[in-house]
């Protein structure tokens, strides 16, 4: 006859208790792993703009209008001066999580990343009409499935460490 059994004794309960205490201690000190995750997300977001040119879900951004290409001199969405990429940074890290922000400013000193992330329905400009959809959303901030998987692994590894 084949069988299988598990038995707990005082020693194994003591070892289990130590292990659980260590897991809880690691879970209470999350700032180091959140810092690591935040820095990873900055690099991932910059890569999304520089190379991949998709939203966090992998959907390619809408191509630039021909007039925009002619004015910019290239057809690279979300990249003209590099300010957007350089402005992506860790804004806050604490024991509860992290926040990434884009601090890019245009030549007038105004933030413009929100317009890129969400699009602009009405705009005024030298070459554009005053109403109608002019700049489609090109989301660059956010978590991809790969980002979530990597950060989840970082958290698991942190909690299980030692």
C-alpha cells in the first residue's frame, strides 16, 4: 500500500513561525523594492518612447499628421527634443509604493505630457484649426503586462529573501 503523510511537531512549528515572522518583517519594509521597481518603470517608460512607440498595452501610437512631420522634420511621435524622455522620473517612493511623473516643459515653461498621454480635442495654433480632434492620445505612462509581471517578481523575491 502506498501512502503519504505530513506531521507537525514542536520543532517544525517553531521553524514555520520563524519563517512567517521573516516574511512579515520583509513585507513591512517595502521601500527598497519599490525604489527598484520605480527605477525599472522609469527605464521602461523611456524605452516605450525611444524604441517601442506603443502604449502600455502594446498598441502602436497613431502616426503623426503630415503637417506635423513637415514641421518637425521627422515622423517620430513623442520625440522632438528629448525633454519628455529626460523628464520622466521617480517622484515619490515610500513603504506603500511609488509614483512616476513626467516633468517635461515646453518652451513656454508649461507641462505638456498630459496632452500627449490623453490627447487634445481642441487646440489653437498657427497651422491648425480651432476645433476638432487635433492630437490623438499617445499613452506612454502606465504598466504593461510585462511591467506588472516583473514588479510582482521583485516583490515576491523581496518578501522571500533571507
